[in-house]
C-alpha cells in the first residue's frame, strides 16, 4: 500500500492501469522508490522494513516516532485514554513527489460480500446491505474512525464532533488510488507479490529502482499477457 502511494503521488501510475496496461516501469516510479530507500536509518527506524501496521503504531503511540503512515483506525486509538500521544498529534494528506501536485492514498479493502455457496442467502444479503448502509457506516466512523464510502457522511455533524479527522478526508477519499485488483483479477495476489518483492529489493538496498522495475515489468508481462 505504501509503495503504491509513493508511486502514484509522484505521477508514476498505479502499477497496472484500469485498462490493463503495465505502467510501473517509468522514471517517476523509480525516483519515488529511490527516495524511499534513503529513509530507513535516517527518518525511519532501521527495522521498519519488518513493520506491519501495529508495529508502526506501537512505536508512534508510545511517543517514539514523529510521523506515522497508517489507516484511519489509528487516529481513534491514538486519542484513546491510555495513549501517550492523546491530543498531541494531527493528521494531514500524504506528500507528493517533485513536480506532482496531487497525492493519492491507497483505497482500503473492507468489502462486504456474500458467498454464492453459503446457506441462508436472503438473511446474509440483508446483513450485507445493512452493513453497507448509512446507519452502520456512521456507527463505524464514530466508534472506529473508519472512513465511510457514502459521500454525504463526510458532512455528518455527529461524525464531525466525535472524529474531526473525517470531514477533512472527503477529498482524500475521492482521490484514493485502488490496488490493481480489477484489471488483474484472479492474478492480483501474484501481481501484489511481484510488486512488493521488487520494492523490498530497492528499499533494502539490494537493487536499483530502475533495474528492479524493468524486471518487474517483464515479470508482470509474462504473468498477465
């Protein structure tokens, strides 16, 4: 997710575009990854390559990091009564790459669906529709600072009072970049693995971005075409 944001916010595309074209092998994407490779050991801890969301939140919420990139749920936890940083932090949009004026946050994947193989289809569909509705989304926004998918909820007074972050996030939501799951369909997991492996090789200092992305393009072409 982070690497997709770096690339997209630098004008480097979104790995595989909605029309199925492979776009990752370009100079802006390479520049974004080369910049990110300078962060571990300088503005990020040495061990950051092994972090997932909760490891990052643990370091930050105990007051041992200035910045953190995370999902919106961390906002509510950061302001919980037992948080060392309660009331001491703010949230802003992601930075952009040089010469690019629009940042892009990765669109999350909290989808609700009903398996066609499940029993009690009617009840399951009713539940899915309820969970996707305004009432349930509003509750999750207030309790867990989850961003709603219903645009009008970004202007809801109750949500704004309990989670001031959310009204600010309407433009972020509208400009979010999806993972390339739609154009790659059943091969998305393999695409994701190829991408994060290439990125890791650059961030860990084992490859140059231009070389890694050229190899990635070849691997994606073999997989998808």
